[in-house]
C-alpha cells in the first residue's frame, strides 16, 4: 500500500508538471507569497547552478541505491517509518529525475514565500525527515 501511495503521489506530481507547462502557465498567487507559479528550474535545490549531466550522474546511483534498499526490505524487514521515508524519497527522486531526462530541468509550480517547489520536492523532504527522526531515536 505504501509503494502504491508513493506511486500515486508521483503521478499527481507529473500531472501538475504537465498542467504547469501546457495549461495553467500563468501565476495564480495569494498575497504574492503562495500559490501556483510555474517555474523551470535548471539548477538543483534553491536554483543553485549545476550542469544537468552532473546532476544526472549523481542522481541515478542514489536512486538505484534507494531502490536496492527497498527491495532488500522485503527480505529483511525494517522499521515502518524507514520504509515510508525511503519510499517517499524514491518516488520524489524518480519524478525529478524524469524531468531532468525529458526537460533538462525540474518543473516547479508551488510558490511558498520565496521558493518554488513541486510535490516531488515535498516527498523527498518528508522522506528525509522520517529517516532523520528514526536516526534520532
């Protein structure tokens, strides 16, 4: 169920990315701080400039390692929050990786204060928070 839920969020993110590129291409903001703001991000986090090929070279092995850990968890059970965290990071990474392969950039669409993010970014952050919380325990 967790993997299917992650896949659903991956699909939702891809739909929003399609909408931001093709249908709802203009901004719809509340107080100029929150809302829909399509943005093509050629950089990495916080729009830091990094060539797309470098990002791909680092992202693909990380995604493969996370996939290996998820597959391994079916044979050697792990804590639920670690599994959920890895699943969220996996699907978020796959969504942004797909963008980098197809568009040579990631597609962001939610403006929150001064940053523009997408559902994949949210999945990755929540996944890392779950792993961090587990590590603290």
